[in-house]
C-alpha cells in the first residue's frame, strides 16, 4: 500500500511540473496584460513603467524560472490587478466554492442514488421512466440557462429565494461558512441545486445501470433464497456493489465541481474562486490564472489518490491485487 | 420570500426583545457590474476604483455629473501667473478619525500618488511635472515649467489622503480599512472581495450627505443576473443595464430607468502610415497601394455608414450619433461639426474619383467584449461598406487579445490592423484628451498620440493641439480645441460613429443624478419624494 502511494506521489509531482510549464507558457502567449490594466489616458512612459514593474520586459523563460523558484517557496506570484499574492486571493475565496461544491455533491448523492436505485429495481414503472427522462434533461440543459430560469421563477416571479450572492456567514474554526444560517441556506440552495443537476443525472444513470446489473447476480438470488429481507438486500448487497463506479466518477467529478463552478458562480454572483478565475482570464491577470490552474491540478491529483485509497477500502479485490504486486 | 419573511420576523422579534438594538437602519443595496481592484485610491487609475474612491476620499476639485469642475477640498483656484496656480483649501474639514485637513495632506498626496508600488496604472500622468508649495495651512501654490491650462482638470482626478493615517501605509492597509480614512461623504466599513463592499454615512461631511445610513455594494458581473436581482428586489439599484433589456424594463411599473449620454465616442481608426496596409487589398486579394491614405476614400467610408441605422437597430436606440470627439456641452467641442448624413451615392462617386470605382477589400477589426454591442457595430459597418463596393470582412476578438494587436501587434511594435473599431472616454471631460491621444502625431518622447492606432498625422492639427495645451485663457483654448477638432474630422483623421449612453435602473421611488463619465457615484442616489 505505501509503495503504491509513494509511486503515485512521484507521478503526481511530475504531472504538476509539466502542467506548470504548459500553463505558464500558454497564458504568456495570449495578449498583453498592460492593455487591460492601464488607463487609456496614460502616456507611453507610464506604459513602459508598468511593463517594467510587472516584469513583463523579461523573456518568457526567465519569467518562468522566477515563477518556479518562488513557487518552491510557496509564492505563486502577485496578482497584476489586485497587487496581492495570488495564492492568498484564491484561498480567501475557497471556502465559498468548497461550500457550494460539497452542498452540490451532497444533493447529487442523496437525491441521485435513491432515484437511480428505484429506477433500476422497477425499470418498467411510469415513475422510473419519468426519472430517466428527467435525467436526460439534467444532462443536456446548459447550466447557465437553468440557473437563469431558476432565478426567474424562484426569485423574480415567486419571490421565495434571493437571486444573488452569499448569505450571512458565521465563522467555524476561523473559516466563514454560510450553511449554518437560515439566510445562508436561502442563498445557497439555488446555486447548489444548479451545480448539482448535471452530477445528479450522472449518479441516477450510474446507479440505475449498476442496480440493473447487480440484481441479476447469483449472490442476490442466493440472498433472496435465504429469505433475507428485501430492504436489507437493497440497502446492503445491492448498494455496496453499485458504489464502486459511483465513487470513481464522483471523485473525478468533484474536482470538476470545484474547478469549473465558474458558470454557476457567475450567474448567481457567488463570491467563490470560479468568479475570480473568469475575471482573471478576461483581464489577463496571469499570476491568478497560473496559480488557480496549479491549485486545480493539485486538487485533481489529490482526489485521484483519495479515490484509489477508497477503492481498496470498498473493494477487497483491489487490496489483494496490491499485496500481490 | 417565505424564508426571508421568516428571517425578518426573527429580526423583528429580536429587535423588540433586545432593548439595546437601534431602530431599523436605512440601507441601500447597489448591484454594480465591476468591483474595484483596491480600496487604495492611488493604486489603480480605473473607472470603478475612482468612482468608489471619491466617496471616501475627496479631491481638490470634484467633477459633477456633467464632469464640470466643482469645489471639493479646494474652495477656489486661479492662475496667479502663467506658470503658477493658487488653490485655497476648505477650512474646518475633518478626516473620518477627527484629525483636521490641511495643506500638508495635499503635499503628502502629491508624494504618494505617483509612487505606489506595483500600481498597474498610476496617477503619475496627473502629478508629474508639478511643484507644490505650501503658503499657509489652507493655501497652496502648484507650478509647472510651461504654462499648463489643464491644472484644474488634473486636480479633479486623484484623491487626497491623510498624512497622519497614510504615512507608511501600503495598499493592503487600505484594503483592510486601516488606512482607508479620508474626508469623504462615506466612511469605509468593510470589503469582502467578490461579495460585498460596505460604507456608512459620514455625518460630519462638509457637503451634501446621502439619506442612507449604510450603502452596500454587491458586484454582479453577469448582466441578466443583475437585472434579475433588481426585479427580485435583492438590490435597489443597478448600473450598466444591458441595451437588450431596456425595452422590457421600461414597461415594468416597479422600475425606474435612468440614462445619460457618456463622454465615450465609438469611432473607427484608419491606417494612415503604411503604403502597404496589411488588411487593405485589391479585389481578389492582390496587393494595392493603401487606398486609405486618400482622403476621398476615407470620406467615402464615413458617408457610407448609416449612423441612424446603427443607433436604431444595433444600439436599440440607446446611443447618439456622433460627428466629432465629444458630445455638445463639453469644453472644446466645435459647434460647426454635425454627424455626416448617410449618402451611399456620394460615397460611390468619391470612390470613383479616387480611381477605385470597383472598391477594394478591407478587414475591420473590433473587440467583442469591451464596448456596448461592439462586435455587432463592426458587422453593421462591414455590411454598409460592402454596399458601396468596399468588400469588408469582420474579425472580432476578446479585448485581452485585441488591444495588444491593435496598438503594437505589427513589426516594430506598430499597430497591426488597417481599420479598427475603438472607443474613447475623455477622462478630463474636455476635448484635449481625445485630440492629444488619438489625433496628434505619435510621439513617444513627448507622450503624444499614445492611442493613435491609425498613426494619423497632420502638422496643422499638431500645432493647434499644442497651442491649446499651452493657452491658459479659457475662451482662446476653447476655440483652438474646436478648430483642431474641425481640421482633423474634416480631413477624416478618424470616423466618429456614436456616443455611448450609460444606463442605470432602480426600484421605483429611487433616483440618481445620471453621469457622463460612466461611473456610478452611489452617494448621489436618493429617494424621490
């Protein structure tokens, strides 16, 4: 097990290094941040001062080397626009995004799995068919459109929920969270549901397919022959066996949930990392884009590692293989 | 609403049971498209920053809603000779921490404003070349080496900070609120980037105070979300109403729409410096001597553009067609220049006279996320030009890519394109700003023509502009600027299309002094009685 983890860690470092190179060179090919920053009335001398101050007069390889050296010390550069460390700006906004992503994941799992299992157990019922067609909609409707429709219906027409922003927060271990206040929940529920919709459909389809496969297995038939309660068969024997693909996919998708909550955050003006990155891209705030992508890469690497470890917990066969190898 | 009702019910119960809580404070919630990049008033010379900085920090001279000069921390100013200006400072003004405002704070500001570390766009342009001298606690003299008539306009651009609180303070200290102590009408309370920015009223302010106890600003970048937030009642006021929603909001009884012509002209710049222009080609794609060098061709392009159609169809009526660099009412505007009337026949005969009866091929380049409907305007212009035989292709790109290429994407950092759509807002509120940057010959060493992306050059215009910039007498300067504009526009140094109109919307009963400088000064929002 530990050999396995060490090997994975080394691979991860290589991935991070290669990504840093691609990302850094990539963002440096596009446009010139000075045009985004400078007031149009500034004269040529001022433009040159800014170019010098931001270090943009240096060749790209030199800039990259500076970046690597500083990154080793945990400094991912200062934002061109805000003048503050990029890492600080991103970490500042991380709790809001994590809160949204976890909430969305929670909704996707707690709504998606029961619906999927139900549809798998009763494939021909009307309800199952409705669930499955609903999941197709969840897949295919664009997030921003669904988000805007939700705002139109629940905020503008019905007036039940606030349309934008994050609600009142309370500190927990020094981190501001909003899911512990009523106002926080009223702000959180719409964006979370919006973000969860796609994943929920995914979970429904995965657990339905898994259930359909598992119910025909011999061990389920045997369990029924033994006279085990139906609810126990479903809750223990079916559930355990459909979880592997669900966990794999959700693990991968959770990274996406955090990294690409951009659309939902923009539509609902949620003060998270996604909103920061999209504005950084539009304004060519290179240090933030690079830092953000580096954090995303790290996130994916860590999640994959966790998923691999979870596998071996869920599925004894994986553990056995590992011991053999 | 249920949740909110439940919540407000709790709040009411709390207010009743807790005898210590005060009466309900009067809050104003404003949804803005852009949030500032910093609270430090000298860090970034950017419209959203400046609009909010002026709430906390007064300037010597404050621009009113039409960018006219109004007394701020200076009660009066005059040129005592050709090189020196005297400013009388307002007496009895106090900073938010109670310390008095004096000439020393102005001198301190002059030292700091051009020298903020890591500033992505500083105020050096307005401060450098000026020597400041304290005469007494409430009188200062500012002198320049050459006569400088724009002194009051420059003093309108930057915030006066407190020497006591600003000494040694960094941009971070302003962002955290520690150093954000000015003399302004609002006091800074807190900034949670991306989420909210909170101010409270300064009850000791020397001027007109808003009725709100607190003003809360929410950045909502997405246009439909901003409109929805207003309709849902989550915010009381929004800026940058998208043109596409204006028709709908007009019919909405709960909404009050406000608008004002802005100081931003949308114009076309034309390659004037290359014999062989990369995006102007003969029919069929062959080489051709840059036809845009011929004044008749430029005139033909201008005549071929139906400005009314652009305003009506593309801008949904929310724009005003332009015939020069600034709308009337601004200083230095020519009374003789009218927007050219649409005349495709005249355009065709001009092309014929220029020896191009069958036109030529051209590409128009435009940003697609910078100005209101920019890409659509470029498409409309291309269609109109194609109608008189100039087969025009359209290429649009994000501003992050566009401006570098348009300004210095070609060989030797020359502008890359032949025919570009750009906009210009006159920050100083008078005509020397666009004349100096867009139409004066490109001259790096003297800071002229910095945004002259067509490299238009006309010695007569240069002479008039330079003379105007050295004439302190207002009447004479006005005439010189108007004359320079006339010469440049008649020579088609650039082609003005329209002036943008800025729009705001609020709940019924809330009103605002709509401004020409595209900024939202939240302390001037009031409830109509």
